[in-house]
């Protein structure tokens, strides 16, 4: 009888490799934000969801196209909600007090995106759901309904072909960039249970099939966030109280697997050095004016300077200003 009590998903280093000096852009569901936090914590440079969280591949492809091509906002897609202005294809966190302010915010967003996009080497896309809402008036799939009346929208599940077509569009934008990017795709392990377990399973199945169609026929690669949560950890103790979102412990485990898949030994070693510094920076002494604390703070600054001297780009992420 085997003593194994779980099915572990082993991952090892393979191309493409992410080096510590690389820049990464993250788009997609809230799980992509979990990974971005880990990336930034360890001193790598990352930008996440310029217009907020997006769940479906059609909206992700549309927003990325708008950003890359510096498209203007469509007047018909601007919505007033609770005295704030939002946009059909963006998350509600991307808002403003007037249409003019929203347009100006979008212009700044494009500028910021292009500064980072020019140096980004990787685009990491996390798909959350294949269930979408189509605005009846325009026929557009929206990124967010912004609590508008349900009669204005038609709900449906994206076909596998529509999902793969959207991801191919994203892949093309990566390849056509002046500095081509590697595309990493994953399916979020966060469960979307508003419509029930069966709908969630159908949605995830469509996403996974669409992803693998693209991975099998392009240079895009797949990272198994979904399988690590559903099949490897496979236990409710790794979910938060809502039984939908992974706990910090689960995200840490997935991060470890991410590191095994994409980081070489030198990057892992530098990650450990940055982590040690982070913990020192967060330390708060009970006696701030003591000589011991003064020496401790001096040691932190010396460590910062040493790491930045060895890796100048770290000035953007680890310097305690």
C-alpha cells in the first residue's frame, strides 16, 4: 500500500525562464494580483491590471488592444453610477467624478502602461470565468456590469473557440510589440459560485480547453495554478472562510511552484536576500531612539546599498525611501 496521501504536481525549471531583472505585466482575475504581490515583494518589477481586475478573455483582449493602440474611450460605454463615472470594459475601481476626469485618467493610464510595456518581457494572463454579459444595446461583451439593471444585458458562456481566438489576439499583441513578450497563461483557482457549482465547472472547463488550444499551437506557455489548487492541495483548509478564494498559505504554495517552474538558482538566491531585507525593513523597535536600533537601521541601509549596487534595477523596488 502506498503511503502517499496526496497527488503532488511536480514542476521544474524550463523555458521560458524569468530572471530577476525581467519586467512582468499581469492581467486578469484577482488571483493574478496575488501572484503580482509575491513578485513585487521579492523585488521583481511588475505592473498589474491597469484598469482593474478582469475575468473573461474577451475583455482582457479588448482592454490590452485599447492600451497598446492608444484607443480613445467610447462615449457610449461611459456609465454614470452613484455620482461616479465608470466604463463598460473596465473594473469599477477605475472611476472618476466626471466624464472629463475619466478620459484624463485613461490618458494617464495609457502613458503609464506604455512606459512599462516597452520594457516588459513577460505577460501573465489569468482567466477567471467564461461567463460573460453582453450589452443588448451595443452587442458588446462587457468587462463589468457596474450594477446596472440585468435587463440591459444577456448572460452567456463563451465558446472554447471564442476563448482561444481572444487569447490568440493577446498572443499576437505580445509578438508584434517592438520588444516581443513571452505569454504565460493560467486559469484562476478562485471558484465563481454565483451561478452554482455546475456553471463554475463548465466555465473552468471552457477556459482550460481554450487555453490549451492556444498553448498547443503557439509559443504561449501554461502555468497550472488551477490544478495546483484543485488537484494538488485539494482540501477546504486551503480556502478562506468564503470557500472560494485560496488562503495565503495556498497562494504561498502556488508561488513556490511558480518559482520552481520559472526561476533558476541565482534568482531564488536573490529572492531570499530580498526577503531577508523586507523582514528587516518591517521590523519596528520598541526603543526607536536607542543605539541598538540606530545600528540596526544603519545595517539595513548598508544592505540596501549593497543589493542596489549589485543589481541597479532594485532601486525601483526595495529602497526604503
